[in-house]
C-alpha cells in the first residue's frame, strides 16, 4: 500500500525539540485561514463581560483563549521529545503544565496551589508558514469552546500558548484510526462465520459509535455553525467513558471527539450567502474527501460544505465497519484516487473488497452510509435527518 494518509494524532513517535529543522519536501499551504465570526448559539466571550472565562490577548493572536501556565515538553530516557504525532503543519508534543508560583506578602502563609500538574497535548508549528494556520485554528477552537455542549463533541482546548505559537489541549492519545486497526486485528484473529457479516467491533458497539459521531457532526453544523473540513479516522480522538457515572455501561466505551480544525470554515448565517473561503487541500486523504472536493483541487472558489462533511463521516463509518483504514486495499495511490473521485459508489467498492461481507445489503451499515454519499451534494442527507436515521 502506497502513500498512507497524513496523520496528525495517530502515531506515538519520538522526535526532536520544537527547533527541529523542517524537511524540504513539505509543500506550502493554499489558503488556511477561515473567516472569523462568533458562533450563533452563544455570545463571544470577548463581547460578554460576564463570561466565566474571558480570553486574554496577545500581539500574536488577539481575541483567543490564552494558556498562561508553565509548560514542559516531556522527554524519554534519551532526552528526546515525546510526540503524539505530526502532520503537514504541526507536531503534537506530550507535555506537562504547572501553575505559576504565587508570591505572598511577608509574614503570610503560602497559598494552596490553584491547579495541579496535568498531561497535555501541545500542537506546535512544524514550519514557519504554519503559524497562521495554528492562529486560525486557535480562533476557531476558542469560539467552539464557548459554544454550549462542546464538552461532548470536541477535544478540550485550554488555550493558545503565544511563546510557542502552539495550541494546548487535553492529552487524548487514542485515535479512532488506531482503534480501527486494533479491532481489525482482533477480528482477523478470532474470525468466525457467525460474525463475518457484522462490523469488526460488533453490531451494538458500531451502532452506538455511529450515533455518537453523527450527533457530534450535527452539533458542529447546527449549533457551532462550522464545517470541519477534514473528517477522517485520524482526526477523531477517543476519550474513555467513566462507567461509574453510567447507570448502564454504553455499548461503545469511548466518547468520540472531533479534533484538528485547521481546515474549518464557517457556515454563513444567511443561506443565500456564499462563503468561498478555501481550506487547505494540501493534505487531503482519499477516500475520505468528498468527490466534489477532489474535482476542485485547482479551484479557488470551492470550500468544504456541510455536504462534504457528511460524505467524509460516511466514509469514516464505512472504514469502521470494514476495519480497513484505506477502504480500497491492494491498490496504488493513482487507482485509489480514481475510485475516490467516484465516491458515490463507495459502498459498492467496499462490498467488493476483502471485508465486503461486513456491509451486507439492507443492513445497518448500508442504510446509514448510502444516503450520505449520493453523487449530488445537494441530495445528501442532512445531519438532523441523519441523527433520526441512526436512532432507528
């Protein structure tokens, strides 16, 4: 298999410090900065003086939530920086935070620490021209963080670290991509004819995960009013659910959280308004990219849409069911790209593959995926309708 997709939060590797020189093979971005607009559902924390947390400002990124605690990048026994992953724009380090020590007037007892050290993920620029990309993502994450319900659907954002030009987030090392690979290995090891028509993780767990993912996308579109722009298994993280707080253990034991908002654009307030902001397509991943986006790689007037997000999540749901991250295995990059451009046939392509039996006709996987991958983007299912369909 050639040319695997770019992974921002998939692999745990070991790399160099933030001053590492950038490989010359990387290509520059197209137009990475999305237009700024406060979310519809809640006032901007800057506009609301009563907000519990008001973002401080810096000359580097005005108006975003700032991270002011001390940061320390974690190192291994050989003093090499620990990484959660890296991609075109950024490198994600494992780090610890420490609150600033408080000074007390003479004669007064020391104060109790306001917060404890915690493990974090620090997304730092990998090259000089990546800084505007992370600035834009910090602005997006600030708006999402002040939107009601964000805790269930996006990676927790703690603020922008101006000295590093980095985003500080909760450390959630497990990605959906790695989960798919693990479940696929287990399915091959314990293969039986009784389960060959089920998703690799089992039907109940798959249905629970599908509902959670579709509900999260509906929140992004309908509440936060943004298009993610780059949905794929590598950009979804899995946070374990505390079963002690549950009356009944969920079928799927993780809460899926959307991550990597570097390609995000706003949904216009008025339906007739046309947003031609173009997200970066330098790291697109067939077959998770909608075919209309692949057909517009040279266009300057094409931006991700809610319909392209729906397609990308449907392709992700198909990968979860089959256990195949590439969906089109045993094919070179050119053939995979050609098949991805005919994405409305994605179910048939998957069904003709090695794991095709896991997408039976008229089964749950087909019923949930097919209306989301139709050729005409305007005819694809919308997220409110999709939520209802996934609940049936």
